[in-house]
């Protein structure tokens, strides 16, 4: 797959509870080349569940969309294929990294790191039905005693994966500790000349972090995850860094204005009540670090209407 298929090297990572169509729209508007859905249950998709369908809605004009599935085996993925193809994803990604017990105990998410042959079967199942590129997002291994990312990636590549995204932590680490940058270099060395797109995930909090993964570790691109929550400006900053060698940070006014735009999108997509409730966590992240923001946190936490939220945000300025 050519990187142009996904628009470029800077992607908004899948973030369950965050990367809905409103956040993807904001991130794309600020320079994200493409964005990944929240993780979607293959079983839920096979059953055409209402919750699953909602996760797969695109924002108007969303021309590229990576859909991430999770499931324990090829069986639900096979049954989900008809419905999945109806959404015409740009890339189909398989989640092999989710550490949440509810997911892992079914054999899905990072449990697949303990069952590498299964990822081969899942990918082949998809490839039997479609030419849409398949990618895999995986971890270093289950824990520090079972690091197997290269073996795992080999099985995925052999089955036909055209993109590999390594979150350079083990399942046991969850989201703590630091991502192992050496592993990114090992991955790019291992797949040198293969034509497979190699992405890195883990501790990408600044444009410099992103550029280090590309320039020093030799990766094709980067997924921004926690570093983009409340800070979608990171995409624009990274592109500015490449073009000009430096970048400017958003002003407080711009942060509030983008937060308000995000809020209005949420309300227009989900209605006032749900939109405001779901927006709280984003707003807390947008205002983090702005002088005087701590005094409005309570108000944001309690606001249930667009007017109340807008008023609370405006008092920061
Ligand atoms: C709240 C939250 C939700 C996440 N949801 C997903 C998910 O649905 N699918 C997935 O592959 N990774 C998910 N991740 C992992 C991120 O995509 C990313 O790999 C991880 O946060 C490491 O990057 P970072 O250290 O730069 O945040 C999630 C992470 C967080 C913090």
C-alpha cells in the first residue's frame, strides 16, 4: 500500500471513547492525514448492533477512514465481513493491543499476542473477501518475558498485512512506563525494503517525538494518541516543524475556539444532553494547563447544556 492511500504519515490513533466522528473531524481539520475509528467489536458488527453502527458513522466529507475491529478469532470477522464492506473502509485494522480485562478474557485485543497464528487466520479471512488493505496494531508482547513482536509481525505480513503499527509497550505495562524506542528501530530494520508501511505508537506527545520516530527509527509514520487528546493542534505543529523547522503553539483563544467548535459538533451529532456529557473529558483536556482553568473545571463537570458549557469555557478568556 502506498502511504498516499492513507493521506500521509500522521494519523489519529484509535482511542475508544474519544475518536468518534466529531474528534476525527477536528483532527483532520488541523492536519491529521487520516484517523482510525474507535475499536469496533467484530461480533457486534456481524450482528449489526446499533452501538456498533453508531461507531462507524463518518463525518461529512471524511474521505479516508481506517476501521479497527477487535475479536478473538477469524469466525466473527468472517461473519462481520458483509456489513464491514458496506462501510467501505480505507484500511481494515485488527486490534491486538487492547489490555482491558473484559476484552482480553475473550481472547481478543492483546490476548492475540499469545496466539500469533490466529492473527494470520484473521488476516487471511479478510483477504479472501476483499482487496482493501489490512493492518494490525500490536504490542511488544504479553509481558517482558514473552516479547514476540517481530515473530508476530512476520505472521501478519506473511498473511498479507500491508501496514503494521507497533505500540511499543507490553500488555503488562498497559499505558504506563515508557515506550521502547529501540523496538521501533528493530521493526524497521526487520522489514526494510518490504514495502510494508510501518507505524509507531507510544509516548508521542510532541512534534519532536513524532519526528524522532520517523527520522531516527526509520518508521513510515506515527499514530498520535494521548498526545492528541485536547491537543489536536499537534498535527499542524508537526507539519509546520517539517516545513519550517519550527512551529507555533496555539493561543488560549484558539484552544477555546477549537474546543467550542468540537462541542458544537458533538451537540449537533448526538443531541445536547449526550453531546455535552461526552464532551466533558475532551474539554478538561483542552483547558489543562491554561492559567485559571482549574476554577472552571467544576462548572464544566456540572454543565448539561450547550449554553452552560459555552459560558463556563468563555470565562477562561
Ligand atoms: C483512552 C484510550 C483508548 C484507547 N483505545 C484504543 C483502541 O480502541 N484501539 C487501539 O488499538 N488502541 C487504543 N488505545 C491505545 C492508543 O491507540 C495508543 O496505542 C497508546 O495510547 C500509546 O500511545 P501514547 O503513549 O502516545 O498515548 C487507547 C489508549 C487510550 C489512552
